[in-house]
C-alpha cells in the first residue's frame, strides 16, 4: 500500500492503542435497549450506511517500521462486524449481563477495523444492541455524536438511508442538535472547557510567536505543578477494589432513576447533579465493603475521571481529546450528607486545576515514545487510582434506531494498567443510568453494588424530602438525627 493511502495515527490515539493488555482491553462497550423488534437486514443496512459514513471505521490500525497508521481494510467484511446474537435460557437480565461481560472480556480482531455491533433479538424486555469500539478511534463525547448519527427523532426517518451528498449537511445540522440535546446535562463543563481551550490557544500562539513566552510562564508552571502533584500522590492501597487483576470482566447496571429527582436532591442540598450521583455511587461502595465484613474507615481510593477538552461543536470529529483528573472518593465516610459535601469540595477543586490539560499533554508525549517507555509510565499513574469514573451527558429526548425507539442506554469505558473497576453514569431522555464493570478477581458480583446504588439514592432522596428546601449546605449531623426515619438504611 502506498504511503498516500496511509494516515498517521495521532499521538494520543496511538497511546490508547498501545495501552491494551489481556487484563484491560481498550474497548468502549455500550448497550442500547430498543422497545420493539427490528428487522436484522435493515438494521445491518442502517449501520453500514450511517456508521461507515465516518470513514475511519473502515480503517484498521497497522504498525510499520516508521510508525503506526490508519489504513483502509481492503477485505472489509460486514458480517465480521454486524452480528446476529441470541441469549440462552430465560434470556433475562442475568443472561444479558453475562453476554455483555463475555464481550467486554474478549479482544477485537486487530487484523480488522476495531469495532462490532451485536443485535440480540430474544431479550425478554425487547431487542438489545451491544456495541464495542476501540478507544483509539474516539473518546466518549465523540462516540455520543456517532450514536446520534445512527438515530433520528422519529421512527420513519430512522429507517431511511442517508445519501453521501447530504451527509455533510446532516452532520452540520446534528452539531446544533447535539448541543441542544446535551444542554440539560452539561453542568460544570463550560468553565472547564473555557480554561482548557484558552490554554491550548495560548500554546499555539506561543509556537508562532516565541517572544511571548514570558507572558505564559505562569500557566506553564501551573501545568508542570499539576504533574508534580500527581506524581507525588500516594498509590491507592490494596482493598477489595484494588489488587491483582485477571482477564475476566463482569458488568451490571441499575434500573433508571428520574433525572428530575436527582436534580431536586442537588438543588435542595446545594450541590450539582454530578456531586449527587458520585456521592451515591461512593455510598454504594461503602455499603458493599460493610456487607463483606471490611472496615471502610481503613479504605482510601481515587477515581480517574475523563474531562472533555474540546468544544461540543467539534464533537463529531473522531479522535481522543480529553484529559484525566484524580478524584478522591470518600468511601470511608458513613454519613451520606458529609459524603456528598466532601465529593462536592473535591469536584470544586478539580474544576479549578489544570490536571486534565497536563494528562492530555502527557498522553501525547507517551504516544510519541516507544511502547517500552509508555507501559511503566502508565502503570505509575494507574497505581494511584482504583477505578475509572465517567459521566456522559446523553440526549434528553427520545431517539429511534432502525425504526425502534431507544428505551435505555448504558456504556462502559476501559480501565488502564492495574485499575480493575469502571463506573459509568449516563443520562438519556430524562433518566439516569449507572453501570459498573469489575474484574472477576476483585468484585465478582457488581450487581450487588448496583442494588446498593438504588438503596443509597432512595435514602438520600427520602432524607432530602424530610429536610425540605434549604438556602445552603445542610449540617451533615441531620442525617444522623434522622437515622430511624429512613427504613434503618442510613448508617450512623
């Protein structure tokens, strides 16, 4: 193949490609539940028409002596990527979670483009699409835009094929739709994006006009300071959530929670939606430790949180444009209000840091270097966290795929190095979904944590109703005083 037919892989995307290891596959795995059957041949036609409009998905990553490139797969075979699948036995949620777990533990074929869609037609609650896409193609925000391109806001249009000459116009229209659909779930993003893009713009100007360097030394020092701070973080100690990992993953997810209820809790307690959901998940982990006889007060853990570093109008562009920040999860704290306000404080500090920009730059540097250098560097960072935590804002109106309404959405991002757990939160059509992917050696029953998530949110919602509207943060001691009022579930 001539060099003209090859495209170099960006340094950051190459870093994600090289991160793959048997215990942590670099796939984004998603589940789309539909409310009525779809015809398989039409489904495949829709996927080929709309998904492959992004030409990158016809390409595979190929290593050469001079580097790694994207190359068109001249032997591209649709049946290798779009697969008809059935569940065994009762075809219930347990069987579906087992299939998703199996697929999340199985590597994609690197001789082909790194993606697959499985249509499960016999799930008891309706058809399900399971998608697997390698992280080297795109980050979560970009893949939400890819998902939107497969859908329409009514059943009839979702069955139509999109003609190539109309694709660019449709993509431009969807950019505006994307911003509008995601607007209700964008808490806290704008300020961080402004800071990150200001930094990137200034770096670009500095390359063009080196004499301005003195004016930017302060910002560079801040980013360097963040790198030093992260390097000085202690490793997360061994716990039920941190240890040697194997090659088998387990997935589970909750029933939907109304987004309006989450917003009401946040408003009443003076916190954001993100603060509420993260603190509830932290409470679920605390409860899990207690159930297994562990002492939560001795457990410390952090989550690495991806932070989008591009404007949403550029979300349809593939590739990885995000940084990572380290978030303390107060699993040792038994009081739900104290836990919530600790999370809120940690999130506030991270929003005013340059950790995300530092990590994006570090990934780019690692992608430039040899794989032998990248692996120990990534392991150094992965030792400092026990889980990955993502919160992807999805569309807040119903969408249709291949003629059927999308009922539920769930997705999991990969974990890196020695991290053996991933927490995912996604909102869609007025509902919030939370999912967990865990290593079988560490947490073989993630469904128990998901049950705890529902319990913790119910308790916090009841507590909020009892407290009533507040003008500011609530004294956490109130949670202890109301212990008996919440079915005995709130721990003191």
